[in-house]
C-alpha cells in the first residue's frame, strides 16, 4: 500500500500512538519535558475547531473529502480563504496541542513527522490533482492563498 492511499487522520493517529508508546516505554523524558496544560488545550481546541469548520464546508456542498474520489467542487471560502489546507493545519494544531499538553519529545516529533508527510507527499499530490481538475481556477487560487498560513 502506498502512503498516498492512507487517510491523513489515520496517519496522525498512527504517529500519535507511536509517540504514546515511546513515551510510556522509555522512561527518559522527564529531563526533556516541556508542557503547558492550558496551552495544549487551547491549541488543540483551535485545531479541532478549524478542522471541523473546514470539513463542514465539504459536507454542506456534498463534495468528497478524499481526493482519490475525485474533486467536484473547489472550496475557497471560510478557512480556505487563508489556507489551502485548513483541515491538515487543524490536525497539526491538535497534535501540537497534545504535544504541549504531554510535553515530551515523542509527541513533538510525531507532529513534525505528520507535517513533513503532509507537506512533502500529500500536498504536492493533491495540488497536482486539483490543478488537473480545475485548471486556471485552481492555479489562480493557489497563487493567492498560501499552503499553510
């Protein structure tokens, strides 16, 4: 199975579970711990809200969320005015919120790994698919709105 066939939330979950297992089994993290209960909660809630708001725009328009299903609608309003990938950005914020809450390196590294996978594998793949599906409309959108923030 190719990584592009995996759903990004499953990748985030797998990386989080790996981080949790490393956190649990290797008892070396206390001297590296940097945590903030409320900081983690606030960032996590912001990420969840961003992801759900972005997801709801797809649902309201009956548009498939998964690109292999084929794109039928180019969504450029709501959070998509500021970021081409607000669902991924929300997931990254949720992972960073968890990392800040727990405070150990495996959780921070899982968020960085997720960002790298999304940024260097998923985004270029999706941008190519959207460019092929929507042509100049997507290219103009891509030129006006940043990938992340």
